[in-house]
C-alpha cells in the first residue's frame, strides 16, 4: 500500500459508483441469466460494459446530443441482442433488463463504510449514471448518501472537468476540500488535475472473479485503501 498524503482537508467525499460502490458485473450477469439461463452471464456483462466508453464518446464528440446513461445502456443492449441470442426478448423484458443497472448490489463493505464516513464528511455520488438510476439504486441498496450528484446535473460526463469542479461549486468549497473516491485510476487522475484530493479503492473482482484487476499502488499524493471501512480507518486516524 502506498503511503497516504500527510493530511486530509476534505469536507466532501464524492464517490464514483459503478465498480467502486456497486458490483456491476455480478448484477448484470445474474439479471440476464434470470431471463435466459443459457446465456453466458460473464461474457454478456463484460460486453455490455465494454460498450459504455464508446457510447459516451458519441455524446462527447457531438455525434449524439445529451443522452442519459439509461438511454446509452439501451443503445448498447440493442446492439448485443443478436450476438447473445436475445432477439426474442419482449419489449418489457428489454426494459427490465436495461434497468438491471438500477438494481446492482453494493460491495459488502459499502453500507457500513459509508455510514462511518458520513459521520465526519458530507458524502455524495459523482457518477455518469443518471439521477433516476442513482436514486433507485440508493433506495434499493440502502446507500446513505447526503446528496446524489450526476453527470446529468452538469450535462457533462467524467472526465470532463465540469463534473469534478461541479461538486466544488455545489458545496461552495475549495477543490482540495473535495475528495474523489474511486476504483479507477483515470477518474482519479482527472480529479487530481482539477485540484481535488483522491482516494483509490481496491476492487480486484470488478470484472468478475475470473478476470482479476490490477490494483497496483497509486501515486504518493493519493490515498489507497482496500475498501470503504479501511478508508474510514485512515481518515479517522
């Protein structure tokens, strides 16, 4: 584990959600197999997630107008139906499957960890997920957010600086008084470029147990914890 920065000035902890807070791979695999048990849930989850960045770039480039993640997820899903033998799904089944992203389970440490972190900090989401998705997810999973912030609020997707600095503006604090907590190094690097503090959370099984993720230590100017409870221990020290 790399050494933590010498002090934490953060008043606000802003959390990436997919992969950091919730286990998208298991949830998506389980949802598609509930509809069609013969589908390889692992392959399907990875393929759906792999379409996320290319779809988002279509919005960022101007090819698509502003589009909610729910709608981008549906575009990606429609492109996978033939590949995975799902063309016989009814429209109701497609809509139900698309909202699997609303029903993802948190990692085991998350609710207890967020509850501890909330005692000393304001905690909010900073996700590319849309507001309805994030609210439904929080309600179902008991996620104790103080505030739900989304790319939808800023009409910009991470890593656009408007998202990170949007949190700064919402809470009227200095950039160094916001800490982004994420399991993705590119997200953290973009936040640091905007002056935010950062904390890396290890999620080695984000892409499924068969595809362990590199969780190498981060730069010395960021925090690094195995999970949210370990982060709370560090910030309370």
